[in-house]
């Protein structure tokens, strides 16, 4: 058996909660086939293939795929705008999953980008990216850690500089964590953020978690040990308590901005007050 084949056998496809990362990558791979796509992610399809497809999660993707696409573009724009306004951009992507922003976005020179996720996800991802011959467009540092534990020490050991303003991204994470773990993350993100740092995040409210349309998703996620555990009713107030000045963008406005249909799962005419929050914030205190 050649080295390459041996590596493929040793490379373990993601299972459990890390498998949710394959679901999001599959939505981005799908967008890559769109004539007027909202972003370019040429690596997504290869990552999904290396993971052995995401067909087992097709129901979730049908429900939320358009939301994943819009949110990807929203966070791309937030991160690039923060990086462009910084002399030495430092970006931290929490629970990065199969995010390929380090490779596919045009980062200003001198950008350092950290990706944090569970060790099993990053082992798989690094092998798969290597096989795909991917080259980052910035200094990319991966930090294997459990975000319910002391990730801040691991990040600092990996070269993160708390005196440098940071652009943080927390996409598709908070709902999977116990509420106290989410609060600890916000505490440390805030403690490590110099003035002028920015933060972009996704969360959901209780009404969204309890939508009848979401029942099948929760059942599917339960089988992956990826149960949703948290929600927030007032993201602006929540972030304000940690010293961030935040704003929320509604998917209705985002869809109009990009000339797309409002994803049904975020359309107030179909889901009422249920919300997937897309928030961005700047550190003011
Ligand atoms: N942010 C990525 C994206 O949008 O493509 C991935 C989102 S995916 C829904 C959730 C990610 O959270 C997975 O990559 C999973 O491994 C990661 N994750 C879940 N629990 C975690 C934990 N305790 N520590 C670190 N990462 C975790």
C-alpha cells in the first residue's frame, strides 16, 4: 500500500458533533455550483468527499442550507472589513470546523488567523487539506482544544497576542454548548480582546429551538451527540454585558442585499418570532 493510500485509511472521517462541520461544508460546496454564488469555496467539495459525503444530513441541509449560505457571506464580509481596518490583522475562528476562510478570502498582508476546534476534527481537516494541496493566503495556526475547557491558554501558547485587536468569529457554536460553557467563552473572548476588537456570532432564541420544523433536526443531531443546549433572547444586551457594542442583522435584509430569497427557516411570515441571530459587535469597554 502506498503512503497516500495508507494515509487515507488512517484518516478518520468526522463522527459525533464534529460531523456537523461536514453539513455546513456541504452547503458551501453546493453554493459553489451556483452561477451567481455569494462566495467562492473551491475546497468545500473535496473536504466533504474526504469525509465520505454528508448525505445522512440531507434533511437538515434542505431545511437550513440557504441560511448557511447567507450566514457564510455575512461573516465573510464582517471578518474582511475588520481585517482591512487593522494594521496587523489577527483573526480567531472558534469552532472552525471545515471553514476554509484562511484559504479562500483575500487577507491583507500580515494577517494571522487562528482556527480552534476539537482535535479529531482538526486531525481530519489537516490531512484532507494536505491531500487537496491547499495553501493559505495568510499565516494560519490551528489550535486543537475543547472549547468547554481552557482554550485561552492553548491560544496564547500558539502565538495569539491579546494586545493586538482581534476579529473573532463564533459561527454555529453556542447552541451546541451548555449555557455555562458559552458564558465562559464570552468571558475569555472579552478578556482577550484589546479595544477595537470585533466579534461576529450566530445564536438562536428559544422560539427557534422549539419550532416544529426543527424537531427532525434535533432528532438527527441527537444521534450525533450534538444536542442543542443554549439560546439567547437579547443578543445585544447579552454582548453589552461583556463590553461589546452589538448590532443584529435580519436575514430578510441580508437576503435583499444579496438578491436572494429569504431562507424559509428565517422568514418571519413562516416562523414568527423564532430567530437565528446574526450579530456583529465592536469592543468598546
Ligand atoms: N463554524 C464552522 C462552520 O460554520 O462551518 C463549523 C460549525 S459546526 C455546526 C460546529 C463545530 O463546532 C464543529 O466543527 C465541532 O467540532 C465544533 N465543536 C463542537 N463542540 C466543540 C467543543 N466543545 N470544542 C471545540 N469545538 C467544538
